[in-house]
């Protein structure tokens, strides 16, 4: 026999009924010697020496015929004889497998008995567990592995460079371990960034257009506009932030555009991406992640040397985890090392093979792997060799499944991201496979690592790895379209039932944004199928209506708008006028209003929703839609229409006769009276609203579109200031803005801030006003709310003019007014116009100031927004006086302002006009008259309410008295 074996003298190898004694060159069957030729014996020894491994023809020829040159035909002849001698095929016996075009492998189970004095099995391998503590912070990073094997060099390289690089992409084949490495690095670097690290699993996303929305959702950013990227930039522009974008390959174009925009605009942003290909954008640094190191040949290595290879370490650790009784000796280590070599050192493939050891044993696993894999296969494929290795691994694993397990796996591929056991049972089971069979199949698939359990957030959910899902999906599609349609329909039906049941049970059903965000992939997939060629439009329309609450809760307003519009375009006649259409129209109106401004389409959707609610005699939904229509028409300065909706809301609330309903209705009524200038009635209604309003709750806020209680409180703060209670007003404004911040609802927060800012600026508490403006501006920028961003610049200008500074204030106000009018957001145009008129007067641009204030007063009267009319008359009097008009002109204007303010109950405006008039009368030597008129205006303020205006009035009165 040729040299090269390492069999001991007296060693016996048993397979089937045979015993092989290599040292004695003896083969027996049932303890009887077998007549076997020398070349055949050498072939048998060569094959059985490495069971499970495919030996090439060249290897066998060199081994057995080392002394002569022979043709392949001699090998085939002797191999056929050896198979016949062994009884290949008799009673199902199988000993030697042929890998066509490559070689042969011994595939029967083998037991080796060592001669006396030779150790049988080594002790189990001890694997260190040097767990590092997790970084502090509320990151959404998945948990790291207890120990990352074989990646020390990669970690050292990347740790030292990522913090100095805007974009680093880890590129490698599927299953090589890109995600695991990236997660480990992110955990180690977390403490070096201002914000918690954000992990974004793009494998759950199928629509490239939603990449920015997906990132914003992972960061917990509520997006109120068409531009989620702008909202993200608002959060991170000036802060050190690390974002981990995982599985970019199927969205590489969209991800590249998004990343390039991010790193250009945010200098302190660092992005770590994983992908099968580089993003190929400017400033990208690429790290090619290679397979884990493994020995090219197993012979000649000691046990310790083999176990030093990372691939072998990983296999051993995973195998021992699945079977604690497994013991690794040199023979086992060689089998493992050879499997790692044939698996190309791919981490995922190694882990899947190692899990099989617990079920099939090490030898059988090696045998099956050897029978199924060959590096030669990759040469006949167009994809990369590593990808083909993984494909082959999946083919092999798939073939090991029972027919029932294959069906379960195929049907599970319909899920995008995590799924529950209940979801699996409902979607997979049908008339041919019951729930018990599905549960058993799911359990088997989990144990075989086709399905991965995910308990990181305390919920028993499962998911398919990306490549496994794609593989199983292809199998499902290849069966027949009817099979895919049936599974997809059950999938859509399950999530429809889940959403409808959740909404029916509790308005706060979607309060946990992190939990529902995990199911967005499934909801989107169900919607895509429902509205697709093979879908069910009836399910799709209902699903869009049920999912609207989720999209609104997550501030995914663009998606909400898209699906609601599509559903309304496909709605069937039987669904028209139903609660389904009501939800779709209401959600469409809300999302249009906050993403595209106060368009006609938004108003039409809300009007239609109200018509449906009225026809259904659904009083609560009538009240909800009336609130949305009220704010819509208020924003476009149609105050009489808004007032009519408020009055109708009061009637509906009285019909409902519940405190919450009255709280909503009197909020609308009070705000309408406030804007119309009737502060006495406004104060009464707003106090009545607060008395009936239940504590704020986010679920209720999402449903109504904003928080009515918070809006009532901030409107009351303004009313209190106007009616002569400045101290109470300032305190309530601060408390209400703080409460809005804690609600985590950007629209409500911005409403509270913009109205509280007015209270602080009216009271000339400019420090508080500046602080509120800063928070407001940040909130608007972070959430990309265009109208509020435009307003912020005008508010800065208004504050500067109140401080007597023009400078850039005039330009800021003019720009803001132009932008607000372009988007039909008219609510601030009158106070901004008054401030601009005042600023033009201070800048000695008197004709412009006069023309603008006249236009503003005319607009107040035309729109019936008379809140600021008295103040506009006072500014007009100042402009007239500065322009050299006869004293009677400003005096008359101030008298009109005082009369109007007193009638409105706006005693703050009356006091300001009285102060200006007193100064005018003093200049005209009419001090007694000045004292009388100013003294009357002062009586509406308590002694304790020493606001800036009250102190000015008291100073004037003291001077007049002396």
C-alpha cells in the first residue's frame, strides 16, 4: 500500500458488516476474510481514511498508483470492482458515492477501534467566554455575541478608523459575518458618540423609496413631512452620531443617495454599512471581510493547532452548545476542519452545519456534507464562488427537511421581518396541513437554524435570515402561482384581523411604537400584495384603513397618504359610505394637511369624512373630523367657516353628553372666540373645556390629530394675558409647553410653543421668549415641518422689533410672510404684518409702514380675525404720529383701539393704547385727561400682576400725580 496513512498497528475500522484492519491489510465480512485485490484494498483504505470527503481522481491515482502511470479507466474499473465486492446497493447498502466529474467519497458510518494504550476521546474543548460589558444608553443595537471568534484583526482595524471616517462599508458574501462584526464594533464604539447608536435592518424593507423613513423610524424620529432625511439631519446635524445600516445590497442605489446626502450635510455623522457590494460613493472606505481562516489540509496538524483556527473554533463552540456531551479529539477535529474547508470558512454555513451535529452526529454530518458539496460546483455557476457555496449549503439543508418542513419553510417566507407563533399558525396552516403540524414543523426548523428565535425585546418572535427567506421564497414561487397567492392572502388576512381587533379594543393599541415598528415590513408586504395583480382589493382597502393609525402613530405621514389615496381609488361600491371610507378620508386629510400644506385636496377629504360620519350617525367621529376641519380653516384664515364648525361641534358634544366630548367642542369654540376677539367668551369656553377634558393620552392625541386639552390650555394662557392676568398667563404657558414636550407629539408641541412664545413676548419676558423660540425652531427643523420652519424666521424678526432692533428683522419677516402665504398658512400673517409695520416705522420707512398697516387692518375686518385689531390700530396711531399727522388723528385711532379692546375684554391691548394716548395727551398739556383715561385702563389689573405694561402705566400715573 502507498504511504500516507496514519493507522495504528492493530487498529480496526468497522462499517456495515465489514471490519478493516489496515495494518494487517485485512478485510473481513461477518468475521470471515474477504478476497480483495491489492489496488482495491488501497482504494478502500484511501477512501475510508477520510470518510465523507470527496477525493479527486487525481488524488486517488497518485495515492494508489504512485509507482505507475495509468488512465482514468483503471480507476473506474477498480472502483466498480470494489463496489461489487462490498455489495453496494444490496438491501439499500451504500458505501461509496460518486461526485460526477470530481471524484469519490466513502459515505457509510465508520467506527474506529484503537489498539490498547491509544486514547479514545479527548476532553471537551474549553472555549473562553470573555464577555465585555454593554455600553450604556438606550440604543436599539441587537445584543452582541458572547464572544466573536476570529475577527480580532478586523475589529482592531475598523475601531481605529471608523471614528475618523464618514462612511465605512463592510463588504462580503452572504453569511460571511458582516452583521455580527458590525454589531460588535458598534457596541465597542457606542460610548464615543453623543447619541445612542442607531441600528437599521434594511432586510425588512422592500421599497427603496422608504430608506430615509426606515432610518428615521429606527432613530425614533417622528416625521411630519415629505422629507424624512431633513428630519434626521435636524436631529444629528451638530452631534456625533453613529448609524449602522445593515443589509444594503438590495437597496444599494437608494441607500447610496441617502448616505451621500447625510454625510455631506452632517460633518459629525459616521455611517457603518454592511453590503454585498460597495456603495461606490464619494468618501467611502471599504473593508472586504474575508471568510474565517481554516487549514488547507488537515493532515500534519495536532489537535491544538487545528483548534487554533477561527473556523474550527466557531464550529466547535456551536456544536458543543447544541450537544454538551460532544467531545473533540484529533479525529473529530480533522472532520470539523475538513468541513470548514469545504464550507469555505463562511460563518453562517459553519453554524448551520454545526447545529446538525446535535441531531445527526459528527460523522454523519461530515458524510452528508461530503456527499453534497464540491468546490467544482462553483465553476458551473455564474455567481461568485462564495455565494454558490451558500446556495449549495441551503440546497443541502433544504433536502434534509421532511416534505412537511419544506412546506412550512416555503410559506414562512411570506413574512418580512419577525413573526409570532400565532402568525405562523394562521398563515401556514390550511386544509392540508393543520396547526399542530405547523407548530411541529416550526419547532424543527428552529432547531435546524432555518428559523431564528428573537427574544431580544422580551417577545417570543421568530424570523428567517435574509438569504434563507429569499431561498424559501423562490421555492414557494416556483411551485405554482396559486400556492403563493393562497399564502399571501392568508398573510394579508392575518394582519388585517390583528389590526382591526387592536383598534376595536383600545385606542392606545399602537402606543408602543417600537413593537409595532417591527411589523411594518409585514404590513407593507401585505398592502403591496393586496393592491398587486394577484391581490385582493377588498382586503387591501380594509387593511389600508386599519393601518392608517399605525402610520399616523409613527408619523409616517407620507406612507399614510399614499396607501389611503390608493385605497380610496380602489374602494368598492359596498365600502363607500362605510366606517372604512371614513377612516381613509380622515387619515388622508390629516396626512395631506401636514405634508403638503392646507391644500384643497386635504379639505375635500375631511369634508367627505364628515359627510360619511354624519350619514352613519357616528357622533364621536363627527366631533373628531370637526376638530380637524376647524384647525384646517383656521390655518387658511377662513375664520367664519371655522367658527361654524366649532358651533356644530358644541351641538354634537351636547348630544353625546360626555365630558371628553364637551372638552373637545368647547376647545374649538373657545379658540374661535379668542381669534375673533371676544376674550371674555373665550375664557369661559376654554375653562369649560379644561374642566371636562380628561388627562392627555397619546393614543387620543394621535386619533384627533393634536391634543385638544393642551391646545385649550395654551389658548387660555393667551386669553389670561389679554384679560389682565399676566402672571397666571406666563405660568400656565410655561406649564403647558412643558406638558406638550412630554407627550412626544411634535405637532402638539409646536402648537404649544408657538402660542406660549406669544405670551412671553407680549409680557416682554424676552429671555423666556427666546428660549421657547429656540425649542420651537429645533422641533420644527428636526421634524421637517415646513410651515413652522417658515414661521420660526418670522418669530425671530418679531422679537427683534419688539426689542427696538430692526437690522435683519425686516427681511426675516418679509421672507417668512412670503413663505407662509405660499403654503396657505395664514394664521401668523396678521401679527407678523403688524410687527413688520412697526419695524418699518422704526426704520423711518413711513410710507411703507402706513400702507402695510392699512392693509392689515382691512384684512382683520375682512377675515373677522379681530384678535390683533386693537393692537393694529395702536401701531397705526404711532405711524401717524411719526409721520407728522395732526394730533387728532393718532388720538382718534387710540381711542378707537381702547374702545374696541375694552369691548373685547382685551384689557392688555386697552392698557397699551392708554399708555400711548397718555403720552400724547401729556405732550398736548392735557395731563388730567391722560390720568383719567390711563387710570381707568389700569383698574383691570390686580396690584400683584406687575407686568411690564402695568409698571409703565404706574410710572406715568405717578408722574401725573406729582
